[in-house]
C-alpha cells in the first residue's frame, strides 16, 4: 500500500472540509507566527493535503493562514491510497 499525491486545480480551496479533530484543536501560536512570517517574506505556504472527500489531512497551519489573509494561492494535493 502506498500514498500517491495528486496536485489539484486552483479554485478548490473553498471545498476543503475540516475534520472535527482539527477543528477542536489549534496549532501553537508560535508555529502560526513562524509560518505567517515565512509567507510574508517569501510568499510561501506548505502544501495542504486533503483526502478524496476534501477533508484536511495535513497542512492545517497553511489552511488557517491562507484563510486569514484571504488567499487561495496555496498548493493543494490530494492523497490517494493505492494498494
């Protein structure tokens, strides 16, 4: 079994769903600040990983920052499990 990442087209940012386990916890403020500074300095956010149903798997900090600054200019990849 392996995981294959598929790059998604732009415009699917608003389709991302946040699972309850992410929604009830927030990343530490220092981590958000560090990634926000990186975004402002280099216009870079780590990719957001979603599953086939567009539920967030990884990249919650990138998602929160993109949402806060009002951009969907972030790479989104779909993780597909292949057997």
